[in-house]
């Protein structure tokens, strides 16, 4: 039996999966994925609502709700009470993704920072961990997180894209680092070094499906079953067995997100 594993960040609510979602989920289950974190965080409330609906129907799917930093400028005042109502649904286990993305300037940087702070407040108020997206903005993101409020429930830098020094700053704040298929890419040496550096009890694995499929699937639509390739890359980087990485990252995900599924025995 494959060791149980958690895909700590995917977007099963996206249109990319509308034609074959049941088959995608069955392949994940066959690959030993026992929990999938569906992150509803596109530029409107509909994606968050779809994530919550899917989590309500599927016992191994949990939801996070937020607004991607690309879409921070689209947020209107009525978003916030609606998001807070969704955040308190029983199978919503995290707030986000939120954060800063300076690679694309889809929303002004100050607007992104203001929205990030607002989501940190929502995570604190609802006692949920925060799921952070950070791209080409590690200095500012660390500054925002240091200022807080940082929820007692903690959080994760998803699809970690920084170096060892960036990792150190987030780890010093008590956050987790989640590694995606990018760790399998040829030019991802900084990310591999950060993965080797991070303590075992602070790492997660994810797909970010439908994006960032790992080698050998790079260029194809990603899906939760492919998190196995990311797991194997993390194991190589850390010099331990895939089973050890699976045990550790699954335990970390269960603890961070307070998941209530029971791993299979045997």
C-alpha cells in the first residue's frame, strides 16, 4: 500500500477540471492521496463558494477561501462579510490564498499589502491558518507577516519559491513551507536548498493543480495524483525515503489544518 499523502494546495474548483473531476479524484485516491486542500481564491466569490461546496460533498476534500493577490484590486466592501461567513463553514480549514505577487502587476502593490493584512485579520478572527502566495515579493511579505496579525493557528507559504534566507525568515515566524512540482525543475536549485534546510516538522507538499505539473508531467495539466513526483523530489533533496517524507508531510498537514479524516491502516 502506498503511504498516505496530503495534497495541501490544489484548485479542483477550476474550469480545468469541469469535464473529468470524478476521474481526477479517483486517480488521486488510487495514488494514496487521503486529503486534498481545495483553495477557492480566484477573483470573485464564486470560486470560494465552489470550493466550500466540493468540500461539503467529498469526505477527503477540505476548503480554503480567499482572494489571490492578482485580484486584490477587485475586492469590494461586500466581499468581506461574505468571505467571513464562508470562513466559518465547518469544512473550511484555512484562509487564503492571499499574499503578494510582484511578478505580475495585476493589482497595485499597496493594495495587495492592504488586502493581505485584512486576510491575516480574518484568519486570526476565525482561528484558521493563513495560506500565503508570495512571488518576487519575499521582503515585503515577511515584513507584512512580522507586523501581523499572525493567527495563532499559524500558516504556510504555499508553492515556496524563495531561497534559504527567505525560508529562514518565514520559519522564524512559525510558518510552514509547502513545496510544489517546481522543486523538480532544472533551475530550481534555490528551492531545493531551502527544502533541505527546512525542519522536518515544517514542510508540506502540494500540486497547485492545475498548474506547475512536476517532471515528467511538466507542461501538462497538473492534478493531485502527481504530488507523488514532488514527494519523491523532496525525498531526494533531503536524503531520506519517500515513505519518511510522506509520513512527515501528512502529519504536518493534519496538524496545521486540523483535518478530521482518518488515514488508512496497514
